[in-house]
C-alpha cells in the first residue's frame, strides 16, 4: 500500500505493557490454528460479554520507557494511518446516507486488556467492543498471521483493521444490536445463532472491501498484489479452512464466520463495487450467501 504522507488517526491509545488481566492459555501463534473461530471474531472469550462484542480518545503514548523494534514502530504508524483512512471513507459514506459518522477508538495492547466488554487476552485476536465503541488489537497478531497461516502483506493487515471497523459501522447503523438480539433469542451454539453470526461477519468483510475501494479512490493507496493479499487472508481465515487445518475435517454446523469462499467473495464484492447498499447479508437465504 502507498501510505507515505498519509495522516495518522488521533483516536489511538497505546496500552502495551498495561495489562488488564493475566495473560494465559494458548500463545497467539497457536490460537491461529487451534482457536479457529476466534480469528477476527470480535468476540471476547468471556461468554457473559458475547452479546456486546462482535468479531474491535486522544492519542496516548506508551510510557514505561521500553524501546520497541522498528517493525513495531512501523506497525503502530500503519495502524494509525489505516484507522485514519477508515475515518475519512466512512465519514464520506455516512454523509451520503444523510448520517453522521462517529469514529471508533483503537486500543493497541500486548498480552491482555480490559475493555468495556470485559477482559481479554491476545488469544482472542482483534475484536470490536460495542460497549465502548473501540477496536482492540495486539500487534503480534499480524506476525502470527504471517508465521502461522501464511497471510502476509500490508493490505492483508489493513483488511483486519477494516473488518473490525466494519463491525463499528454495523453498530452505528443498528445492524449489530438487531443481530445480537436475534442471536440471544436463538441461544448460543444453535444453528440460528451461528448463521446470524456468519451474516454479521460476511457483512463486515464486505464493508472492509467498501473501505478499500474508496480509500484507493481518495488516495491511490492500492498497489499491484494488494488485493490478492487481502483475498488470500480472507480465504485463510474461513471456518472451513481453519477447521481442516486443526481437525482434518469441517463441521459446517459450527461455522460462525463463513467459509473461505464466502469471506473472499464478500470482500471482493465490496472492493469491486464500493456500494454500501449492496452489502445486505441478512435478507438472502443462508444457502445463497
């Protein structure tokens, strides 16, 4: 991606080193294969907060004096620039709809974090919390994407952020709350619950594509190979792909993010059209998604 000279969002808080809970369980690398549904979930592992989270202030700098690697410094700048791009695009798109876009915050953490939806560790992956309208992200996740599933590249990383911001868009439009109410009626683990979750996730993928379409129109940000990076990442976080990697088989009744084909297709649809109105994943029959 071409990001030279791009502004950085001021809605990013650096909480690295400021643990919200004791980190435990699988390492971030292991969670990419074994955790399955937690990848890009936006759902905290605490079941009591599930209805508030869908798998995301002033700029605050880390203050413990630790020197970060150049990679981490660049990733932090990258996150701020991508978040700024989502702010620019969604402000424009909401204005077209006669609405006002209120940007989410982003918290960069390491190990564990406390959110408005409860406490979580890095094992949860990036997530969006509607209770405090914030995207939460550990930079190590990007490295694990590369090392564990071979999903690499700046646009693949941008897709992760844009997907979580997509859940914020759903929150502002009322889609997220309506879906969560429906999921509560179905009950966790039921067919209806999982299918509604898939619809939410695929729409967030579509919104990530919409963002990329307009970001490129505004700033000429996309380079050769970028789209392929994002589509490859979307395919490698499909429920079927991850289950095959972990168990050697798929369990469609447990899917709650969509298959590799579905995730890549909805992302590509957003990238191709840039039209928010074409992202209805709730009306079509489930088998048509």
